[in-house]
C-alpha cells in the first residue's frame, strides 16, 4: 500500500509541473494580450470607423475655397453651403458617432 | 511626402503637449523667436480641428470607464454624487470661458514673442510642478471651492508658458486633492471646452481657403490620437508616482534660457 501511495504522489507532482509551465509561458501571455487588444468589440470598432469616415468626409468637403485668380473675390466660393454648413455638420455628427461608439456596450 | 511627415510631427506634438506639463504655447513662442515667424507655417484651422478632435477622443478613450460610471443614474436620486461631479466640471469651466470669450483680443496681444513673459511663466509652471510633487496628505475630493480654484488655474494657463495640465493638476494636488482624482478632473474638465471651441470654430464661418490634403489630415489625426492615449496614460502614472519633478527641471531650464535670451538680445 505504501509503495502505491508513493507512486501516485510522484506522478501527480510531475503532471502539475508540466501543466504549470505550459500555462504560464504561452497561455498567460495570450490571455493578457487578448485582454489588452479586445478593449472594444467588433460593432464598436465598426461604429468608430463610421464616425471617422464622417469626420474625414466633412474635412474633405471643407477644403478648397481658393479664388481662381487673385483679382477675383467670390463669396459663393469661400462661403459656400458645402463648406459652411454641410461640412461642419458632418464633422460634428462624426464626433457624435465616435462618442456613441466608445460608450456603446 | 513632406506634407505627411509635417502632419505626423504636428500630431505627435499635439498628443504630447496636450497632456504632458510642458506648455505648448510657450514652446511655440520660443520657436517663433528663434526661427522667425516666416519659417513656421501656421497650421490651418482644419488641421487644428483635426488634431484637437484626436486628443479629445483619446482622453475619452482613456477615461471611458470613469465617464460611463459618472454618467449613470444622472436623473435618479441615487445619482447625486455623479450630478455633483458634472456640476463641478461645469463650474471649473466658467473662468476659462469668460476669459476666452471676453478677452480674446487682449489674449492675442500676449502672444507677441515676449521671451521674458514666456520664461517667467515657464518658471512658474516649474515651481507649481515641484511643489505638487512635494505635496502630502492628498486625500480630499473636489468641492465647489476647489473647482473654482482649478478653473482659475485653467484660465491663467491661457498665458504662454503656463501648462494647462500642469497648472490644473498642480493646483488641485496642492489643495490636498487625491493625485489620481486631480489628473482625472484636469483631463475631463477640458473635454467640453475643446468640443465647444471646435464647434464654435466650425460653425462661426471664419473660413479662408484650405488646400490641406485629406491624407495629411488623416495622418495628423492618427498620430495625435495614438500619442494622446500614450501621453495621457503616462501623465496619470507620473502624477500618481510623484514624478512631475522631471518636467519641473525641464521647464526651469527652458524658462531660464528664455529669460537669458531676452536680456542678451
């Protein structure tokens, strides 16, 4: 009986050691990196991208406004509806989408 | 290609100086004097909006759990603490709003390459950071009186050479407020101001012609966003572990150089 008990103890300790080594070196790193990477889920990231797209579309629409020549001044070019209304609204809407994406569960 | 590199550099500078206590405006004034106004291209309103949006979003990312927790039960009786916190944020914004809107032209006059003013203000920032590091018994919470004082510190930080984050965090810690809470309050109090200023700039129609490439704006935005997250986290760690003295030494050095330059030239 005593011999049997000894064998069992030896085998168990060996198994424990191998399991410990495997978990600590590979899985722990994977777990911690996964926890770090997956701060948001897929839908959050998609919404963030949508928000960024809106912001950059707004910025794109706001560019321009240059007069064709230094002798020309046209209010419609520099203060066009595209630049003074649509573009700012798109940028602000994009920021609102970003807010929503960050705080959405 | 040069335009993209310039946008990335601008983004990194914005990301770092928004959070680290070194005063971006002070450094810009010194750079203007040393390099001459003509050699520094003033960044366009579009780039400014893009970079500020990036750092504001990086602040929200870093503090998203705090913001979420603080926004719970706002209209219910159990949300009294959260309501008080947001009220304190609003109170702290008032001095900067009054000074920013009411004294716009006077503020612009201060940005006239006055090296003595910049140097002195950098030394003031250094002193504040040094004493904030030395402060003990930082256990209190932000109250109305503290919010007003921190708000005044933020308003004074409009001066070139005074760091906004440095002034608000230092004054908060010197008032005995918990270090982490000080950093959190300092960074959260500026978010509404940044978005308010952005909305004002975008909607007031003060436009000229912008030929900024969209790729440059994207590069600047990403650089400011990533650097902003890292700098914000670093700053919180530095405040918690009382390591602001390194910035104090740096600001002292630059401040002294600016003052010597003023008297030597």
